[in-house]
């Protein structure tokens, strides 16, 4: 198992409205728990602290997990990244969505190493960024906040303002050939066959 990376915090965004799923994604049953706690369990081995960004109360199965709310309400994942980075303080944070049950601790550790010397490390696969399987340094906060204050909410819009490391498909495929770690459970169609629908 990967060792905890001292400066790395883990941030899980669980404040979405889950409109496509039709119900709260974070609390969907998964394995022995739910989606949110499955993601937290994958981050715990490699993160010194864990933060959940949510605008509603959450049941957390792990001890000492901070829960914080968005400061910019209704502004999507960018606002969640902002709130998480504020709570994490200095250093690097790995940011994930609460509906990514195939997250891998070893791949998270690799992302953290890839970020060293950069402001952010983000998977870039088949011409698209994956901003919620990414590492961001606290230094990204001013660029993130400037977008939010200006009414711009696309996460990728601040990438041109920071020193960005693109993490390629081949790098991540070493850990997971199918790149399932990047998958989100956005709608009932994304859930495994036989899932309680």
C-alpha cells in the first residue's frame, strides 16, 4: 500500500444536486458503505487529512474528517475546489468527486508525485481534462477565486493561469488499464448491472 504523503490533503466534493441521478449520490449504497465513504477510504491511506465539501449534513464513517460548506453557493465543482483548498491550507490537495468509487490509492499517490514542482497535476485523456481526479496546490486559490468572483465556473478556465502538469493516459493505465478510476456515477445508467434500481 502507498505511504501517506505528508503534505497531501484529500478533498471530496459532495455538495452536488445529483439531478441526473435523481437522488443524493454521496449516500448511494456501495460495498459495505456508501459512495462518499468508499472514496474517503481510498484517500485515507495516502492523505494526511480528509475534507468533505458539502452543503448538507453527512454521515462519515472515518474519524477526524472535516466537513465544510461552499462559500460560493450554486457555483458547481469550482466552488467546491475553492472551499476545500481554503480548508486544507498550505500544500497540495487531491480533489475527487464523491461518485468515483473506483479511485485507487496508488494512483492518487502517483498524482501527488507528478504535481511536485507544479501548481496542479490533472489527467489529460483523449483530449479532455479530468479536473476531479487532480492535485491542486494552495497557490491555485487566487486564480480560482478570481473566476468565481467574475461569474465564471468552468474548472479548466484557471489552468492557463497556473503551472500545470498534464498527466497522460499511459501514466495512469499502469494502475488501471481501463481507467475506471476516472469514472463518475452521474446517472442510473452508470451504475453497475443489478444495482438496486
